[in-house]
C-alpha cells in the first residue's frame, strides 16, 4: 500500500489537555483492569479528571506534556483511551512502552515539543502523512516528525493484531 492508499490520515477533534508525568495508573487505574475495555474506559484518567470519559467525543485528541504513559507496560492504558473515543495522543514525549503499545493498538502517539501551547478545548486537525497539526482555535500550525508509512498502515488497520489478521486472512487473533 502506498501513501495515497491510506484513508483516515486526517484526525480532527477537540483537545483534552493534561500536564507532565501522567502514568499508566492514572490513565487506566489498576482496580478496573478486570473489566471489559469498554467498561474500563469509563474510568480513564479519573484520578485527575473524574468526568474525562463522559466528556470525550469520538475523534477527540488527548494532549499532554512530558513523559506521558510512564509506569507499567500494560496495554490497558492506550486501550482504555482508544475506547473512550480518543483518536490520537500528542505529548512532548512518551514513555517508550506506552508509545509502542499505543501504535500496536492502532492509536497514533505523536511527539510535539509545542504541546504545552495547546489549550483544553482547542479544535485540532492532525495530518499524519504531512507531519503537521493545525490548531484551528488559535490559528497556529505545529510540525512533528511524520510516522513511517509502515506504522501508519498498522494504525489504519486498527493495530498490529488487526493488520496481521488482514494479511493472513484469518478471523481473529486471540
């Protein structure tokens, strides 16, 4: 597949803004890990914003500061964000395990040094192939390093397992 064949390379949504050092226990509290992803997502970020899950609309974007997703290696953190309707996470930088888990689950994770200038509620448009984010509220544009085409294809497929299912023509990887 070439870049032209990619769909959903533009993400547009409202920013939900958080600060630095948001760890996986904050993103996805341990006490809800036994729930389904849908039920678990109702508790995403509740330690610092109890109404977060109820406020998210499909396509919204989580924006954070430094060291987003530090802590454990469990994939419930990006999974619960994805199930709230968050379509991408933008941060100054990510804990590497969160970054990889997010990509593997089909959730774009984009590093942007200027993320601190984004305000809660800003209307953002992300162009994944072009490597830029337009903040329609502030009429500003930010550049980020575009993701490699192979990662974009994985995201478009819905994550690593979904991509493998499609390539191998199998029903579902358990």
